[in-house]
C-alpha cells in the first residue's frame, strides 16, 4: 500500500481509512473492503499454518530426523526472521505494502509447495527442510511488518478497537481449528498433504491480498537509503517511552515464556501430569483463552488503553509458576486459559495504541523493531533452558521465569506514558491529526511524538503480528 507522509492540518483525508469509513451499511465505520479482505486472508493462512506447524515436525521425524533435527528446522525459520525483519519493515514503508504481502505469500507458497512435494515423494532430507524453512522465515520477515501496517491502516473511528478484536477472534479461532484439523490430517493422510494444503492457503491469500483497494493512494516521494529509513524507524521507537519500554519488556517476557512452555512444560507433563495428552489440554486451554480475550475486547473499550493492557500481562507469570509447583492438570488448564485471555486483551490494546499514536507511513518500520524485540532472545533462552535447569533446578528456573514477568511488568507500569496514554475519541483524533499523527508531541495523553520530523517514502510468542501468519507458523499472540 502506497501512502503519502503522515497527514498534517492541510492534508487530504486518509484514503484507506476513508474507504473503510465510506463503506455502505452498518459496518461502514470500520469493516470496509480492505479490512474484510485482510481478515479473510489471515484466517485462511492461519488455518493452513497451524496444521503445517505440526506437519513439519512429523515430516522431519518420518524422514529419519531426530529431535535435534526438528529443532534445527524450527530454528532456521526463526533465525531468518530475526536477520531480515528490519529490512522487511523498511521495504514495506517504501513500496506498496499489499505488493510486499503478495510477494511474501508467493514465496511461502513456493517453499511450502516444494517442501510438500519432497515429503510426499519420500525425497525429503533434513538439509532441504532446513533450507526451505529458512526461505519461509525470510518471506515472513517481509510479510509481518507490511501486514501489521496494512491492518492498522484499514480501520477507523470509534470502532477500531472492536475491529482489531474481531480480527483477532478470526485468526485465533483459525489457529485452534487449524491445529485440530492439521493433527487429524497428519494422522490420516500424512504430513506432506498438510503442507500442500498450507501452500494452497498461501496462494489463495496472495490472490485475496492482490485485490486490496489502493487506487486512491498517491505514490510516496523517493526517499533516502534503507539505512536512513531504519534510522527514522529507530527514532520513532526510542522517542516514545511507552513504546520502547514495552518492546523491551516483551523481549524478555516472550523469551522466558517460550523456555517455560517449549522446554520445561513438556518435561513437567511427562514426569508429573501424565504425558503429552494433559499438556496438549493445557495448551488448548490457552488457545481457548485467547479467543475469549478477543471476544471481551469486542465490547470493552478501556480509556487508558495501555494501562489496561499492561496490567493484563501480570497473569502471564501464572503458567511457569503453575509448572513449578506443579499444579494438577485441571488447575493448570484453568491458569493457561486465564493467561491466554489476559494476553489477548493486551494484544488488542497494543494494536489500538500503535494505530492511534504511530504515523501511518512509519508503521511497518516500527512493527519490524517490535517484531525483532519480540523474538530475538527466544533462541537464546530455549537453548539455555537445559543448562539453567542443570545449574539451579527446574523448579527454581520456572519460578525465575515467573518473577521476571512480574518484575518487568511492574517496571513498565512505572513509565508515566504507559499509565497515562488514553484512547482518543474520533473527534479528538481528527482534531489532533496535524500533531499527533504527524510526529509532534501529544499534550493530551503524555506521549512524545517523533523526534525526527522526517517524511520518508511506503505467533510460540506472546505478541504476534496483527496481519496473521505469513510463513507456515501459527501466530500465538503481538507485539505484533
């Protein structure tokens, strides 16, 4: 999606948001054509991706790979995402975002299609799967920032929060259904055909995203280098204390929760809870909680949007604490449900804050820094989880994970902007468009604006992208 620089007092109306507002019928203020297409495409890709996450692991094992090989295939995707996500954000703010999304989906369709063909014909080797997984992660590195910027630009008015929440309901529901369907299909027809379905889902999503309406959006003016664009995005992040503090918070929260749930959780389940089935029940309860939290946010409009969201991060310390005890399966499932619901409240609140405070032409770059923060430490903590357990014991390691979540969340609440940032009404937002969205200081909510004033040219983690999965991995929401 090509967009002009952030609007000022003399700028014409925002074409994408105007198109959403002008859509006929009772949904006209938030569910226009772009929102509908983006939501449908995200649901389709999440259905395929959730099944593919299961299928890829079984494909490695059926090809004779070990548990280490399964980890290598997963790590290749994450590593590529970490390496390329900042570049993806800069590109998505320079050229039309929908084109970036379509190309990324095409790349993922191709890589998953080749992966499927190799598995179906019994020709797959571990090195090939690692390479194809890295290609998928690279595609996602370009897709995720573009998708987040596109979704945030597709809604407007008082119902923006509700629109985000309903979007999350769709992708979370698709993730739950896709995982169940994918697991059944792996058992019935084998992992290769599940990967083929995921490739087809990417093809359909690319076609839908190709029809996004950007006809009224003027081309951006030529800008400087990619490095200069990334510097602008960096100043956008560091110039807002609420933004960089929460990105840092989730860099650690995501990392320790990933270690607790991906490494310690299955071990606790095997030794104390009865094996994989009760652990699957607990993870299913978490997924159901995210769906419930998104449904809550279709109705609730917290005035202090970030305060409400960050307070809901505290319960995310409960799952590692429950595993440290460990609690019986029923109580663990209840804890996982509550934490899933609360983190989804945060996810929608975070989207609302970004939608309101970040200039539209910088959304993808800000999202790329957010994504980098959200995933950068996950490979480190998952790799160190075993040695830490050997050093201090599993229970102490899990209590340490819970303590870090609580301490970092309390620290973020000490940032005045986090406590004071308020959800603006449509009238207030329109009246302040020349300052708040253009990078000046927002005196009404205590948040600083952009420090640069430049005009550049167009989910397991807690915070996942708002645009839905783009690489064959399920979004587990965030930031993003």
